């Protein structure tokens, strides 16, 4: 004859099974042994791409099963990466494209898995503020104060002046009598948009 047995909720590992036949009127009692290997399943992991602006932090949510937690790092970079539960926070990267490496810390019944996501760090928006008086007399010095995030020039009456130590000083005799528009321009650099 034949028989069957079903075993549920076994943890990963190796189990030894002994089957015993008690015997009957026609057959003697007997026993047999078998080994059952319950293999670990892969844990699951989902993580999305992340984008943030330079000099800020980017955050991405991950999800997983069959694990007790996550680890994460930016490939070939010394970025600051913090993992709290399923939230991964990244900072300390210059503008550019990077790869985020995320892995599960598997439990006893699962294998760890690793996934990657892309990180895009964009340049920060340039900041410029111009301060200048509204009225001057011919012969006065006109001081234009500029607060900016990167190299800056000021254009007045189609003439361009370089900002030095946060200001431009113009002799009003150069301009003559009239009303003039002051235009501050910022050049794009490694960290800021123009």
C-alpha cells in the first residue's frame, strides 16, 4: 500500500522523517527513513528611483518581505545614507547621476536580495538679490549691492560690470541724467543653475 503525509509551516532547514508500519495480518511491521530539505525563499524588495537638489537630502521609500530590515549605500561614493525602517535618506552628493544599492537583511527562512535605483542630484537654483538706491545726483557714486550664490555680473546702460566683494560701484557721471535698469546675471557653475 501507499500512504502520504503533509507537513506545513516548516522553517528552512533539514528534517528527518521516519515512517512506521505497525504490521497487519498479512505483513510484518516495518519502518523507513527519509530526509526533507526545506529551502529558503528569496526575500522581496521594491525601491524607487530618487531625485533631489544639491545641498539637500533625498528620500525614498522601500518595501520588503521576508526580511528584518534593509541596508543601503551609494555605489562608489562616500554619501551620507540613513535607513530607518523602510525610509532611506541620502545626502552629501554633488550634482550628477548615481546608483543606490539596497539589500534586505533576510530572516532565517529567506535569502537576502539586492536591488538598485538611480539617484539624480540636480543643480540648485541660483539666488541673486540686487539692492540699489532709487535716486542719485550726477557726480554721486552709485553702489549696487548684490547677494548671490555664484559668480555674478551687473549690466547698466548696456555696460557690464563684474561684482567684486558683493558690490559694484559706478560713477554717475558715466551714466548721465536718466533712468536706468540694473540687470544682475549669474553664470551656471558646478552646483547652481544660471
